[in-house]
């Protein structure tokens, strides 16, 4: 490869990097706007009184953002012995328990029809051995519960299949949970996080994440800084290449 071709190839590479840095900076600004909107939505909704669940007829086309972090109330009864565990590792917990463990999700048959999965809280791994103790007390009278609505947690490309032998899932996706629990009929495309339980009681409710790191502006400054520095470095490099060789 001649010197001229190598020079132009390097120039093209540096210009491509500059364009890439601009794109990455713009993407971080977009993420900043989305994160600010999420923070504002959560702060506004958490202070609202609970509202009734969307009707079953509205579930098929329901936008998850419409119910995410929305306080809601539901009346019905728990489906005994159909509790599903979802593996997690709880970090900054509000209760006494944290670390590796499970979310306890129990199907809740609604008086109005359909089934809602209720996240009753967190349990450490060692507590999961006694599955019977995790089941809600059966009741013949309808029970009204209130909590925070959460959109379905999507499975990724590397999400394992459910552990059907032990009733363990890896994401809080009501469709997958219903398959594992054997729930038939309409299932709400969102789930409900219950509030904090009494201190030391399991499952440990009230662990909904409502604080979000927001470092996107700093990341955007970093990428735009690279986009500014790269052509400057290229300019000085090209000018040096154009100098006549020193005898």
C-alpha cells in the first residue's frame, strides 16, 4: 500500500470516528430525555391514589407505559399453590433481606375476570425451600389489594428457559409466568408490586425501584468531547505529513 493510500485511509478512519462520536453523544442526549421523563412520571404517579385496573377488554392493546409505576387496586383472590419464583439479586434493599433470592409472584384471580400476577416481595434463597410457607392464606371472601403497576419485564436473547421442575423463572413477564404456573384465560400484561410488609416478614415487599441513575449528560459531554478533539488531532497530523522532509 502506497503512502498516499495509507494517508487517505487514516483520514477516512478519523472522520468516521468523529461521526461515530457525534452519534453516540446524540444517543446519550436522547437517553437523557427519556430518563428525565421517566423520573418525572414516577414522581408524579407515586403520589396518586390507587385507581382500578384497566378492564380485561383493554389488555390486548395496552401500552405498558400507561400503567408503569401507576398505583392500582384490585379485588379478587389468590390462586393457591400456583406461586412462581423469579430469580434476582437484590442490592440496595429497603428491608432487612438482600442478596441472591427470588421475587414471589402469585396469580390473583380478579372478580372482574382475568388474572393478575402480584409480586408480593423478595425472599432470600434459603427461604425458598419452604414453598408452602410462601403461599397466601386461602380466603373465601374477596380480597382487595393495592400496589404499584409495573410493565412486563422482557426476556433477552440469553434469558434461560423457565425451570419447570422447581417453578423458577428469570424475568417478570406475565405471559411466561402464566405458562409456568398453568394459568388459563386472560392474563394482565403487567404485574403489581405490593407495598412494604412489616419489618422482618417475608416476602419483603416495597422493593420497587423508584430511584434511577442519570449520568447520560456526562456521557454525552464525553462523546462530544471526543468528536471535537479527533478532527483537531487529524488536522495537526495532516499538517505534519505535508511538511517537507528534513534533510
